[in-house]
C-alpha cells in the first residue's frame, strides 16, 4: 500500500519526537528545549504538534488512512 504525503510527514515528525524522548532518557538532552527554550510558546506548540501527529499515526495503525486510499 502506498502511503500518502500526510502519513509520511506525520510518521517522520512522530519518529523525530520518539528520538527526542530517547535522547532525554539516555543523555538528559532535549532537542526541543535546546532550539526553542524551556516551555516557551513555540516549544509547547512543537510538543502539541508531535503529540497530535502521534495520535494520528497510532490511529492509522488500527485503520486505513482515507487519504492513502485515493
């Protein structure tokens, strides 16, 4: 099954978020706070974006994306 651009981008951003969590756990290094500051508005927006896309990626695990079907 061919993935749509939205699914590819959301999977990529979610993977980057997962890598960031790994960096936090292993090295106590947070990429988001490094580039955007500690809980600034932009950092919170990045966290919200990654969290929202993570939910979408998780939903696509259990059902087919309607955009990919076109």
